[in-house]
C-alpha cells in the first residue's frame, strides 16, 4: 500500500467514526445494549464475508489472544467511558482519550522521538474543545475511569501490533465482535437491567447501518493499517475523529467556528502530518545502487 493510500484509508476510517454520532441520534436504546447489538450484526457480516472469500482458519492461540483483546479494547473501555460520560463533560472525556497516542508511545518507548506531534495532537484537541469542558475535583473518579480507558486502548493496540502481526484483520475483528457482543450484553443486563424499551424498525435499520460502516468496515480496515503504522500513529486517529465530529456539529448547527476551533484543528492537522506523512517519508528505505562501471573504476583505482 502506497503512502497516499495509507493516509487515505486512515482519513476514511476517521471520517466514518467521526460521523457515527449522526445516525446514532436516531437510535433510542440503552447504549450498552445498542452497542452489543451492533457488534452482533458486524460479526454476522464479517462471517458472511469470510464465507464468500474462504481463507485458511488461523490456529487457536492467536484467536484466543484476539478474544482477550476484545475485552480490553471493546468491552471495558465502553463501560468505563459510558459511566464517565455521566459524571464529567463530554469535552473533558474526549481530551482525556486524546492522550491514548501518548500512552501507546510510552509503552513502545518512542515518546522522545515523537514528542512534538504527540503533545501537539492532544493540545490541539484540548484547544478545539476548550469551550465545551469543565472540571471539578469531585469528578476525579470519572477522570480516572477515562484515563483507564485510554490506557486499556493504548495497551491493546500495542499488544496487537506485537503479538498479532500475521493474523488476518477480518479474523481479528470477527472474533472480537463476538466476544464484545457477549461481554456488553452481560454488562447491559447488569448495569442497564431488563428494559421495556421496544425495538422499532427504524432503530434496527440505523443499528445495521452503523454496524456495517462503523464496525464491519472500519475496524478491520484500522487493523490492516496497524500493519503499516505504529500503534501510537494509528491511535492518533482519535484526534482526527474529534476534528471531524466538531466540524460536522458546526455545519449542522450552522454556527461559525470559533478561533479556538480553527487553531485547534490546524494544530491537529499539523501534528497528524508530522506523525503520519513525514514519518512514512522518513522511513523510506535507502537503496544503494552499485553499477558495473563503478566497480571497474574502483578496481582500477
């Protein structure tokens, strides 16, 4: 995959995840249950894809590893961020989650090499959302829950980068959707309880749309990108997702963006450019070409 395609796929996933809030407005269901249903639908879609395009089944060890990561990447962060979002402002929670690339770089021991764009991306996110978040020291537990989510997500991507480099992204995502569905269904039953809410046709349609694009398409594609990018580079997608969501919000609300939003978006774009595009350019292999004439000249000399 060329550099342009890598960055293009990265931005496509960011656009999909950053636009999820639009159809999710029409889903009036308990959030954990709705997410569990989307994972179930996505698992069925990927199962159909693997049936149409059969491939050798992987061994059970990497599948078990992928299943374990489903708990730390899909299930636990969802529960923690849901609880935290009820205690602190959404803007503060997003800023906390924007630290995920920094944490991933810490786990990989590469913070010093990429300190400027990592700080820039998180700082740009904070500036972008500066008018939409507040903090009180009584909310420290929710802040810790958000930070725990960022740590779990960062650690999960680092683990997959190191331990699951050869496993097909489709197999990883399908396995994780099955486990994620089971875990979140249990969490929904324990936290949200048995709801008398009735599923409507419209809600199921929107659930299927989000599951198709936001889960069955975007997650395997992000895992495919994980083969090309470092974990901290891929998790920087959180910044792009935030910028997309904020921009779409201003478009739908028909409000002019503030200077904080413009500057924050510019800082995020510059940080992503440095982290993704420039790094790809810098990592191009150096080829030394030795011609016959040069060898003859060296011999004669």
